[in-house]
């Protein structure tokens, strides 16, 4: 009986260790994605600011017929 419990505990601990290592890999992957998403958000924000700065010039050129 005790031997059976030891085997169950050993099996449980091995599965738990495997699951934890897998979870850590998943978290590392998601952390990497978060870094990329943050970089894209910064680029998007900068692009929006540049477009906002260009818009008056583009409209002015369009109304002058110089586009």
C-alpha cells in the first residue's frame, strides 16, 4: 500500500514538474510577444503623430490644386 502511494506521489511530482516547465516556456513566449506588441504600439503612435503633422500640409496642397 505504501509503495503504491509512493509511486502515485512520484508520478504526480514528475507530471507537475513537466507542467511547470511548460508553463514557464509559455510565459517566456508571451512575455516576448508583449515586448513586440509594446514596440508596435509605440511605432503606431509615432506614425499617427507624423500623419497628424502632415495633414494640414496635404490639405493645403490639395486645396491649392498642387497635389
